[in-house]
């Protein structure tokens, strides 16, 4: 009886640990991505000249770091850390938003509501292709000057 209880306890612990690992590993956007400007379509707000996104697992959640150059050629750097649970987190370096609110939909997609001063300004829908090689980000909203944002950015896994 006692041996059976011990075996069951160990089994429950093993399954719990594996489930946590699988859930975290299931976020297929984790990794490095480079903008493919030729496949992307940017609206009136202009396009970034180049951009690399890096999603990495940390104890606090997934950290997004973006590096690139804006339409005028100035360097850009932004980042946030989120559990992708729909909670607001500070977002540094984004001229359009000061808060990100990413929420995981499934292993290959999430939605991110960008906010400025507590007000939603952009909705970004992110999806990773089934083969895991391409990530597409569709953004709709307005920048701080009220100019409409309508972009489809395509990234290749690095």
C-alpha cells in the first residue's frame, strides 16, 4: 500500500513537471525572427527599414527584444517581459505604446493589445506558420498622432 502511494506520488510529480515544460515549449514564436520587408506590407505610417525580434524564455515569462531601424534610419530598441496571459506589462522603446497586453491563443498564435496611457491604440495578431519558419504580425490601430496603422509584417525564423 505504502509503495503504491509512493509510486503514484512520483508519477503525479513527473506528469506535472512535464506538463509545465510542454506548455512553455508550445509557444512556437520563441526564438529569433528577421523582418522580410519584401513580403511585408506597411500602411501610411511607414515601414521600419529592418527589424529583428527575439523571444526568449526567462523565469519571469517570455522576453521580447526588438532591434531595428525606423523609416528615417534611426536605431530602435524595445522590450517587455510577459507571461502571455492578457495582463498589461511595461513596454520600453515603443513610440506608439507604453504597455503591452499579449495573450496566448494557441501554440502558434497570440494577440497583443498595445496601449498608450492606458488606452488601447493597436491590436496586433501574431501567427507562426505550421512549419515554424514564418511569423506574420498583422497590426491595426492608430499612432499617437491619430494616423491609421495597418501593417502586415512577415518575419523569417533565424
